C-alpha cells in the first residue's frame, strides 16, 4: 500500500509530519462532577462550555491551559446517568499529562487529600509516573518531563510550579499493531522510539509540541465498549487549513477514508479510523478559543454555534446547570 513512499520518515518535510496532539475527547456522566474533578483535582482551566454540535442536548466541555493551547485540551461529552464503559481493545486506554520534574511528591499528597487512589511512582521508558482514574473510570497518568519552560494554569490548591503543562501522550490497546504502526509512521510521520515491557512507543512533534503514542498489544482481549470514562477520539495537530487538506489527500491516497473538513468553530477537523478501530482526528490550530470570549472570561457562558442560536432557550432548558464554583481569576 505504501510502496510509493520510499522516503524515510525522518526525512519528511515538516509539513508532512504530525506535530503532536491537538486535543483528546472523552465521554463522562455527571457534568458537575466532571467539571469539579478537572478544575479542582486536576487544576485545569475550564476553557469553553458549549454543546455537542451533533447532539446539542449534551454539553461539550473543554479543559486546558490558560487559553486552551493545542496540546493541552481535554474535552468531554458528559451524558448524565451514562454507565461506565468497559475497557478493552480497540480504544485509547490511558491519557498522560506532563508535569515538571520533581512534582510527583506534591501530586501524591494532592491526590490523597482529594481521596483519589493512585499507583506509583513507577518508571515507564525511564520517566517517573503515577496513575489513577477519574470519577468515571478513565485512566489517567502524570509523567515527570522537561516542561518547566511551559506555563500551566494555577488554582488555589494547585500551584503553578507543579501544574499540568500539556499532554505527555496517549496509549492505545490493540489486538494487532502492524497496520496501525504503518499508518502513524509511514503516513503521519511519527518516529519509532522503543519498547518497554509490552509497550511500543512512537513520537510525533519535537520539544514543546512532542507527544508520545504508546501501543499495548492484547491479542485476545475483549473489544472495548464505549461509554462514560472512555476516550471518544484523539485529535492530532496541524497548523493550517492548507496543511489539513494536504493530510486529507495523503490519507486518502494511502487508502484511509476520511470525512470532509468539518467546522467546529474553534478549529476545523477531519476524522478517520486507524486500523485498530480508534477514531483519529486532525484539527487545525486556528481560529482558537478566543473568537467568542476574551482571555479573562473563557468558559464563563454557554457558547453555541450559529445554527443553534435560535434554539438557545430550548437547549439551555435541557442542560443541567453547572456551578462554576472553582472559577479562577486570570493574573498577569
């Protein structure tokens, strides 16, 4: 399939390599509990409150750094009363965040104060990490990394010195990896990093944009069933609409079906499934989250795409009100 790609992946021009993660989207149940956990326990900023553009009776929450920089954005569709999903193959089964080196001792105490059970510190590919689950059972990991130059969000309980800086990476649980690795390395331009126990790691981007993709093989494992606590899709980052169109053509030429470009207000997206069944997206950096709110007021009001504004009253009546009790003030 990739016979025409004779160039080595590290020789690909920069515009033909994926430059890290844009966002990760997951499913949740209770929206208030989801909001509280990620703003208070995890110390992320609530960047945007909108709705699922395909199902406007469900919220779409965005959490990230101060302005929702691509590579920091974790988003959720909270479906009230949804059952917990079942872990298995064909899914992203672990979301990892990067914190500054020397921060895990603080995080161990912080998580304990919030009643969150965790395991570790452990080592993975030589890096110290701790792992735990969010209230819906989604597996999370904090990994010490060289990210002091990046600025995280600060809350009353989580000082900036130890705050989450960005995604460290994401893990896939698959029955087979050959076709998936061919896609991410030969088409998307990831570089192979190495193996550790039952994990194979590839990396996209460099320095501040770097993100790891780990693949765990479970040849006979049951297939995952998505619901609350499941990752819905992984969005990779591209800087412009022109580069996104290049990716669409490159994927289609390589035998991978993609959607047309979809306008998500804050970025434009194309979607496709990798061979193991995980939904991937390629999203643009622009226009960003400050097109309808300024820096100081991000996440404060419900934002709707234009096609739903005439139905605002009905939509708001169907959504569970959210208390922004963990709102933080932006400081210079």
